[in-house]
């Protein structure tokens, strides 16, 4: 506790009855006395009754009953109309100790708040241009700080320096500091200032709504709530202000000066969402409200089939009239399906679909919509897992009984999606936009080209709306938020599979089944389809009780529930994949077998017809620079194998390689690391992807290198990317038409190549993952975000190393990469 303060005495210095509100108009007073003094001396309104002289001559015991005595007491305590501005921290101890009464009733918390206010103000508005040592900060009584201009953008070192200065300055303002000896002062600061800086950074990070500690280099301005609301009112109402010379000491007393200070601090009104995005969100919220109302208040009449729901113009509902009616699982589940299908039919393009297209459109997505709605409903009811209203479980009692010995199977279905949605704190707007994106799925082979194009346009509109909403709401964290919302699709697909497996295990015990099968039935159908001679006529004419004992009845049951062998990939898609696999095998062979003994530059690698490579001997042990050089050369050679390369001019070839070759290297590095069963980027034989010099340089902060090595490899591990998906994704990155150096003709040719590879990837995913194909395509395309982060990470690390020490060991390929990165 600071000397001179008593935490048990916090009464107002005027009335001595209420706790002190703070330092106002020159004294520590309560809120009532502050407002009384303001009404009398500041506002001077004609509506306020003038003060009448005291009848006792100023000897009233209860001052609040006498305005004259209360006003005299305010003036006696030092309150003046011009003292509304808080004093400087250096003068605060003098004010506190100027009279015995002030010292007795001062507030420790208010004093500390003022210290922190001055520290924050200095941190945000000042800048140190001197290279001060730690001893200088402790011994000097004044710091040469300059006013930071609006155009100046502080870097890490500027923020870190002013952070230390303000922290030490804060600690030196404590009253007992001057009584300490030189060594005691040094020990006092050294023992606490780092912890204090960390605490300040944590509070600043919370105010910035960030998930990690950052300096305020990407925000507009730091303001209190009052200034924020003032600036918003001025901008929205366009209120006229009287011009001022700009020399007002009290900004709150002059609207013009306060507004100019807001502009100087960089404040600006955030642009509202576009009217088209607002219209889209409102329309989707209306559809969702209609769906939720139907689900909560009605029950369907009759036993409806899926075809009835799809093709009927209207469904007959019965309103839940009494509170005594308690819907069971089958009531809630039926209404969930009815409402989901009804919502999907509300989209405009459904009217243009044929009968077969409507059936396929609904069947492909309605279960996913039900799962997402179930998760959002459970989230709003504050449940940890899927649950219907009234705590009705999402599985019937029969399935509960079946899994009573292994409840974790059902828990793995109920919990993950709800937990992730709660972690993200998903809003209703994000929910309806994600629902619309999932509904408008163009990846269906039954759609005609025209209808597929229309549905694709709808999906693009909803995706664009989600992106703009995230950017508007979360600003610099918008792209990360958008990626997190889309990542829910993967959990929804996993939940869909688990729901199917649970029901399948139950239905396989019954005579009748549904369109989902267990793995045993799937493999049986595949074997029977390839070898039909093994199936013999049933001796009971198809009336077998145990399907597994009769191959004929089991096969007929598979056909009855709609099982079909998936079609083969188109010949042109197969040819594209085989060609890319051959190119990648050649690239991998070049990387693994050969080594470059020459110090080649990027220009040499691009324009040389053949590179001089030496085959490695068994005794040769490559180091980092050998592996890294061969990674560069093999990637460039891979890119030069594409047919359109020979039609490019010299400048176009240079730009073509520079734009993509590092991204190809990073993706190949990640795929190779996955093949080596590593959790981070690594070359063969455990060689690190950074040289020893960089590892030594970052040995005190290994997380910097870990942030480069790990995320992409972890994501590829999670997705279990196949070799076919890898080569197609590599080809899409390579054929990037968005380059200003290309002529219009060459740009169109490269665009055609990219479209062909993208189409091949879509068809491969649809063939391999069937209804999960579109989600798989999105997952693979989302790797671009991690690729970009890895590219920036490599560039930042190498730039830091080259600036710190350039000992000449770095090869030309690396220096050329740095030149490209810095450009």
C-alpha cells in the first residue's frame, strides 16, 4: 500500500458522508457534490434557484440542507470551475498532501488509475528517438519523448521501447521511490517491470479483442467509450460545430477541438455493410425464423415419406394446442426433417429444377442442414450436446438400449459440433449464411449445366456475403473467422457419417434397411457385383430371416435400398492425373538422386535448357544447402514441363516461375514431410529446413520457426491428402493466370489449363467422396491460406537472418528468393 493513503477512509471531502467519486474540479468529492458544484458554477442555468444566504451564518450541521453552506464547503476544499481537468501525475502527490483533510480522505485506487491513465496516454501518443540503456531509464528524471504524428507507423522496436519507458516511469511515480538508495531503486525496477509490461500487454490485448498478445499496429485509434460515442454522434448527425483556434486545454469543453483530436488520432467510422449483403442476410434470417417457428409450434399430420415432402406443394400441420402435449423423439425428428426440406424449397432456383433434380437437390443436403440447425438450437439452449427441446435426446430409446454398454459412440455424435460452435461463438447471421452455402451446392451430376451455373451463382453470392460480414465484424481477423466458419463443414460431415453408422448398426439388425450401410455390407455388395456367379437362388424364395446367411437375399436387399457401384472416372480426367503423376515422379527423382555442385542463380535455373546435376554417391551426405538447392531446381524444372511454357516470352517466363515456384516448394516439402511421418517440415535423413545459423539465431524463441514448420503439415495430416489431390492442387497453383506480365492471349491459355485442372480435381473428389466431394474440394483449396502463411514465414525468417549477419554462405538461389520476397 502506498504511504499516506488509508483504504478505509474514502469519504467525500465536502459532505463527509458518501464515498469519494474521484478528483473533480480540484478536490476528491462524491458524485452528488460534484453535480451540485457543476449546476451552480458551470451550467449557470436560469432554471436553477439562486443560492440564498444561510440563516445561521454558515454554521449549519447538515450541509446538504443548506445550499449556501454546501457551496462554501466546496470552495473551501479548493473546488474551482477551471480545475475540471485532472492534474499531471508529478503534481498529484503535492495536491494530495497539501492539506491534512485531503490526505486523510484521498483514494488509493483513484491515484493508481490516474497513474495508469498517464502511462497509457504516453504509450499511445509519444515516441522515444534515443537509444537509452536500462540505467539511463532508472537514473534520469526526464525522458526526451516526442509527439508521434498520425502518419508515423511504429514498428516492434518503437512499441517495445515506449512500453518499457512508460512502465518504468509508472513505477518511479510511487511516493517511496525517492527514499530508496541507488541500488535499491535498480533492484525495485528490475524485480517487477517485466511482469508489469506483460500484464499491461495482456490487458491491451483483451481491449483489442485479440487471441494473442499484439501491439496496436493495426488499429485505427484507442479511445474511451465517451470519445467513441461522441465521434459516432458527430458523424451520424452531421452536427454543426463552431470553429475554434484549436488551443483549448479542455477538449470536452470544445466540440470542435475534440472532433479534430479524434481525426488526428486516426478515428474513422467503419463503412456499413453493403445494401445487397444486408438484404441477403435479412432474407435468410426471415427464412430461418419461419423454419424455427414451424419446428417449435406445429406437428405434421400423417406419416409422410421423403417424396411427399419434396413434391407436395404444402404440408398439413397441427398446432400444439396444449402445454400438456409432450413431443417425443419421433415428433421432433419428423418436424426437423419437414422444416429443413421446406426451407430448402423456399430458394428461388428450386422452381426451375426438374423432378429428378429436385429429389437429388434435397437428398444431398437436407441432413447436413438438420445437423447444423440442431447444433445451433442446442447452443442457444446452453446444452453441451445435441438435444431437442424439453431435453429430448436425438436418438430413440431403442438405440440407447443398443449402445448402453458403449455410450461414448453416441457422445462422439452429439458433442463435437456443438463444442466447436460454442468455441467460435457463432452468430445467427453466420449460421444462416453457412446454411445457405451448404444448400446451394452445385456439385451434383444430375443438374443440367444451366441449373448448375445458376446454383453456383447463388453459392458465390452467399459466400461473398459471409466474407464481407466477417471482414466488417472482425476487421483484421475477418479472413481467419471466415476460415473457421467454413471448417465447421468438416465436422458436419463427420457427424453425418457417425449418425449414419449408428443408425446402420441398428438397421442391420432389422429386416428393412435404409440407404446407408455398414462396412461389411458395402464390401459384400462390391464383391458380389464383381463376381455375380457366387450368388445362388434362395431356397426360401426371398423370405430368409437372417440376411447374412443368404447371399441372394442380402444382395437383393442391397439393391432394394439403392446401392449402386460408382461410375468410373472419365478418360480425360484419368489422363490428366496420370500425366501429372508422371511429372511429379520425375521431379521427386531429380530431388532425391541428384545434387547441384554449382552455385546457380534463379536466372540460370529459368533460362538454361539443361542443368548440370551430379548423381549422389551412397557415401555422400547432403546438408541443408544441398537439399534446399535441389528443391528449388526440381520445382522450377517441374514448372517448365508444362506445354504452354515454351510459348511465353523471356519476361513472361521469369514472372511465371517467380510467382509460384516457392509455393510449389512449400507444398512439396509438406507432402514429403507427411510421407516421412513427420509433424513438421523436414528434409530426408532428418535435415532441418533451416540452416544451423538460423537455428542458433532463433534458439531463444523456437516458436518462430515452429510457426513456419508445423501448421501446413498438420493440416495435410488431418485431411489425409492423396497423391492425386496433391498433384492436381500443385498444377492449379502453377497455372496462375493472374499475372500482369502475361499477354492477353497467354493469360487465356493459362486460364484454360487452370480450369481443366480445377475441373479434374472436382470430378476426382465427387467420384472418391461422393456426397462429400464439394466439401473436400473446399478443404483442398483452403490450403492456399496456410501456403501463403508459410511463404511469408520463410521470407520473414530469412530476411531477419540476412539483415543480422550475411556471412557469404548463402547460395544465389536463396538471395534471389529474398529479392523476390522483398519486392
